[in-house]
C-alpha cells in the first residue's frame, strides 16, 4: 500500500475519531466516585462533552432540553429507577435510538435479560476498567452515527424519489387534454396510471395529429428505479424532437431505435406500442416492439381481438425494421393497451390476471354495457377487479389506456 493511500486512511480515521470525541455523553448515577472515574476516563481520551445527572429524574429533565448521543446509566445503586428511566427513554420518539450502556451486576442473568428487554444496548462490569469504558463508548457511538447517517440518507433518497415521481407524473397526458382530443375526434379516452413504490419506466401519451389522426403510445423501460426514470425523461425529450415520422408508426419506432441503440447500455431496452387512429377512414395503424398485446373489443358483435405486438425491444439491435399493421376499425368499439404489470401481477393463489378472458366475459355479457362512455366503464371494471385481488402484490408501475369510439 503506497504512502498516499496510507495518508488518506489515517486522515479518515482521524476525522472519525474527532467526530466521536465531540459527541454529547450523559452519565447517570449517584455514586460520585464511580461516575467521576468514568467521566475522567473519557475526558483523558479527549471526549469534551461529558455531563453528569445525579438522579434519573434529573436525567429525564436534561434530555428534554438537550438530547445526548450516548447514555451511561448506573443501575447498581439505583436499579428500580434505572429500569424506569430506560423504559421512559425508549418510549420517547426523540430518545428511543440513543445507545444506553448500563453498569449492572453482570453475574445476574435475570437482571441482564430484563435490561436487554427494556432496550439496554450494552453493559459495563463493576468495577469498570478504562479500556472497557473507552472501547464500548467508541463502538456504540460509531454504530449510532452510522445509523443516523443511514436514516438521513434514506430520508433524502425518499424525498428525491418522490420529487422524481412527481416529475414523471407531470409528463403524463392530462385529463383536460384527453377531453379536448375526445370532443374534436368523437372519441372517449380513459386512462389509469399508478406508480409502484419504486420508480419505474412506464409512460403513455395521446395527442392530436394533422388530417384527423390521433396518436397514442405507451412504453416501458427495463428495470426499476432511478435509471428507468432517467431513461423515460430522455426518451420523452427525444420524441419531442422527432417530427417527420410520427405519421408512420413503423418508421417512427425505427428512428427512436436508432437513437436508443447508441444511447443505452446493452442491458437496457424499452418496449413500445405506437398507434394512429384515423377516425374519418375508420382505420387503425400501429407498430410495436414487444409490448403486452393490445386488444380490440366489440360489444355489439361480442368479439375480442388480440393484436400482434411482437418485435425487438428498442435499443437491442441496430436497424430492426419494424412493420406497420393496418386494422379496419369499423366494427370495433375500442382499443385497450397497457403495461405488463397488469398481466404479470399474481393474486394470493399465485394466479396471473387473465385480461383476455376478462374482456371476453364482458363482451359476451352485454346487458350492463352503457350506450356511451364505454371506455370509462371498461377501465373501472378492470381496475375494480385488479384492486380486489391483485393490487396488493403490485411491484411495477401500472398503466392502462382505453380509447373508444363515440
């Protein structure tokens, strides 16, 4: 190990030692001789913030004013009060994580068992040795500071994740946009987006194009967490810059893939479904890159059709050449597309949600189907069934979108 590394390690250890020795330590007990011995031992080792409380009552009043980093509690001369003090400290959210080292008759198994049950972290022998005092104090201060830093890190991480989740939600198409598109194009749009505890890579959008076309798409990046969320932001920005190919689903996906192939690492990819609805011509044109299969539903004809959504995920290979699928939309009421969480989440019997059978059962039971607003009706049915039996086990973002003709 070279001198530079050794110097860094020594400085790091020195910094930790300095932090530990600036800790607030409270010693509780009436035995002046024993308490002063502990205090002097710590101060000789450069612990500069050591205070004493003669009684447990005084100690409880002290911690209300200033919370110490560690407590040494003499339970030899004040056993009953010591137990009660420990119980009160552990019952207070402000002091429940403070490490407590107790001086106790270590030969008594029952007393040690009771002390552990009340939240004592460690013991000092009677009489205590200097090396024992210093070793146990340093060990528990180190563990306590590590715990605090982990809690602070987790709180900061949770805050950042929540902010990122809000940012993702802000990108999703809004209901007022859907309403405007619906009115202009004789459509009814219903959508549902639920984030999991982790950040995910789900995204969907519906927007109006020229010549009576309505574009809708959904994508899902591999993995979860920050990386998937960042990739979603990147793809969202990328799509805003692509204009010429958005009226051709296959070419649009080819262009996106050409960017993602160079942008993503080889263990990352995205699935995407891109669809153009031509209301005047009653035509649906789409291309896909391995998403869960969308469905067409006709309640009038009691039919359900699964669409082919096979294809290489985006970013896997260069120039995969996606193809357009053209569907006559005349005899269909709606199209539904969704993320894989809907069909990959299991219920308590370890059974997956079977969307195909669910839609077929609804399509053949026409008595409850409303004459208008079919998309909202269907979406509510799906969400009700999912929430009832599957939502407890959701580990991924869930996205569902239903677009029906009016």
